C-alpha cells in the first residue's frame, strides 16, 4: 500500500504538532511494510533528505506566503501523489482538506485528519477563515474517512455535519536524555522558572501569560520556547511587552534541550484559545511537569484532574491560578508524577498507527466493494460451474 501524506509542512519534524504527528505515524507505517511518502516544503526544511527512517520524503515548491503556502503546496503534492499511483492520500488539517475531493476523480482513496478548528484562529482574516471553514466542511464530506484527534471535537463535528468521524488521538514521544547546557545558555535555575513552549501565534495565548506574569511580579523567570509561524508582528509585539518582566525567549527548542526545559521547570502553562489535541500538553504531563492550562475542551480532555485550569482568555483568572499553582508546587509535583505513567500508556503512537492502518484497510475495502457493486452485470466474472 502506498500512502501519501499531504498538508504537513515537512519532515523531519522540527516545530509544529501536525508535523510531529505525521512523522510518528509515517515512520511506523514504513516499519509495518507500507510505502509512506511525506511531502516537504522548502521553506520548512530546505535540506530535507529524500528518505527518513524508511519514509520517502519529496520536496516540492509552494508560494511561501502566509495565505498561499499551504494551499499551493497541497495542490502540487496532490497532483504528484495521483500521478505516482498512491493508494491512499491522507490530508492533515482542514485547510489542506479543501482538496480532499481530488483523489476521488481518479478513484483513489482519501482520508482527512482534523487537528483543530483552524478557522477559529485569530491570525486569519475573514476571507481565510471562510476558506478554512469550507475546508472543515470538506474534511467531513469529501474523503472516504475522517479522523479527528480530539474525542470532544469528533463528537461536535459528527453532530454538526451528520457524518461519523473516527477519534484517533495524538501519541506522545519523550526524549530519553537531557541537555542541561540549555539552562546555562539562558541563565536558568532548575525549579525557578515557568515554561511556555509552542509556536508564538495569537491563538496560543502567550500574550495572556505575559500580562499575567507582569502583574504577578514573582521572583522567577518566565521562559517562552517558540518562535514565529507567519506571525512576525505578533512576536515583535510580544517581545516588546516583556522587556522589563524577566521573560526569556529561547526560540524553537527540540529534543533533549526541550526535554530539559520540561523536566526542570517549576510549572508548564498552556493558555491557548484553540487546540485540537495539544501534543505539548501531553509532553508536559509525560515529563512529570506540573501543568496549568486554559479550560478549553481539548485541554480539559487531556488534563482531567491531572492539573489546574483557568478561564480561557481571562488574564485576571490566569494571574490568580498561576499564583495559586506556584504556591502549591509540592502537591502539584506529586500529581504530575502520577500523571506521567498514565499518559504514556494511553497516548501511544504504536496504538495510533494500528488504528490508522485498520482504517486505511477498511476504507480501501469499502471502495473495492462499491466498485464491485457498480460494475455492470455483463462485466462480472461468472462463478465456476
């Protein structure tokens, strides 16, 4: 079976939850003997290899602007995948799903994975939001099957569009080692900083955290690990607002260096307005880091009673809950240590791969069955005897 992954920015994954999701899934498909192909954008990884852990990596061009980067790349990749006889084209995110109808023109099976309600993200203007809303509709109607990474979002979309969606969550992969040099690089003391780790885009809520931190006035450091994603003006404004408040910006951090930031942090904060199923929240819990997150449904779905929440979008409540969490760190650390083993058992990439493969097989068989039913009677082979 040849499976083409379209919609992610590239491989190997550096930043981005969709990119890490695709990498973990594609590598496991290749290990199961499937021919997995992941498309890469030059703007994401200009030196991507042609093969990565058994996965074919194809770099194709795009118009690398905020509004055209994704859709132009998806169009070029879809044409390439169909020309090279993919059995399944798997689109990731609702924007790329705008073209999830195209494989059907060639009788090719298509799947779409919804990673979140992207049209709600404030970085998009009205026209882009309308296009992404249309992509959500298309993701729920055009492909052979639709996957949603959040159970609550799967239920919501199934109810809204009247078509079932399959809940298959993200998994979690933790770095084995540490790289303590990052603490020295940024003058950080173990247990004396609060961590935010994500893309610096408005929907992740870093500006809420910056303002709450300024008001709180604690003798600790706030670490923001992340950088721009077509959001340079937002990042510039955020940095300017934090100049006097003991905030450290590290840029994007990966692997053992990021693992160190998680393991040595006093608290991890995710103040996002929009999520699908946040990988970074799973990672924080997996590393045993105490967590404070906004109370949006995907965050609550992951957290349960394993961490604290605050009212999404409320700087006042974030300030209150942040102060309370820092005052209760011993109890939160005990809670976080219990969460670590549970998270690793539930959000397992091997299980995600097995469930996805089963869905591929079912979608292909359903398409074959439709072809058999639609074949004219005269073309059917007579039974022996």
